[in-house]
């Protein structure tokens, strides 16, 4: 099974900042990685798939990069609505696995 | 816009059973692999199960294998999760999700249904 290690587990930032979240896979997954945003009491929402493809309707301040075992989600110029919890998901092989999550809080 | 509406959650005693349903609309359900994902209170996301377009191929997380059964009824545009031998640790919000590994993950989610396993 593939384990996903996400860091940091929490992050404090201000509106307008740039932040980066990292996910490491326990083995190579090519580019089979997505990023999800979840706000309290709501279902997750896909931001990025296939490492860097932006989901329709998602602002361009979100971007993804990486390949193999190391991946990053970058959010440029943080907006108030971006404060949420973020998860990575590997879908290279079953069982699918999520990272532990990164809670992005307002400084 | 895709709609996924889960139902069937509730309170059940350990060892009991529940069947979750997810009614899909505004997309071609018959042509889409579907999944269940759960989230224990205050915890992260855990993939639970997947079913192929035809329904002939399924897979499960080890934590539920042998106890949960995923199925689908294309005539009703509905996805199911039969949960037997429930344990306290199965307590979670269960989300129906459109997609699977073959489709790059989950592009739409339902609002979730809460399952509480407690005596």
C-alpha cells in the first residue's frame, strides 16, 4: 500500500501570503496525485488533479507541481476564503490514500 | 451541476447493519465509476470502496473488507454501501464521490451522511 505523508499538519498565514504544502509518497506514483480543499462542515472540493491540472472553476492562484514521490500545492496571494484544510490524494493504485491534511489558519 | 445525495445514515449498535444510498443526477451515472470515502469526527479522509462502471469490479479498504459491500443500480441512478458487523471505529461521515483511480480521483462529492456506531 502507498502511504502519503503530508506536511505541515498546520500552517498559519496572512491574507496575501504565498504558502506551500507538500505530500510525499512512499513509492513512485507518477503524476497520479490530486489536491482537495475542505471547509468546516462541508464536503471536500477538488482543486487539482494529475499533479498540476486545475479543476474547472478553481482560481489560478492555486497550482500544483511534482512527480514521482514528491508533490506540492502552492497558493499565491491567499484570500480569506482559502483558509481551510487541504488534502492530497494518490490514485496510482488501490487502496487509494489521502495525506493526513494541512489546516491553513489565519495569522 | 452534478448532484449526489446520500441517505441512510444514523445510530446503530456495534455488530449492527446499515445500508447507505447515494442518488445521482445531472450526469450519466451509468458511465461513471463511483466511490465511497469516509471521515471520522475531527479526522482526515479515508477511501472506503470503489465500483466500476459495469458494477462487476469492486475494491475495498482493508479496514472494511469482508464487512462492507458496494453496489449500484443503474436503473435508479443509485449507489449503495451495505455495512455489516459495524464497529465503533466505523463512526464517520460517509461521502459518495463521483470517480475513481481511472478518472483521476473524485471530481464531485455528496454532502455526506453520518453513521454513528455506539451502544
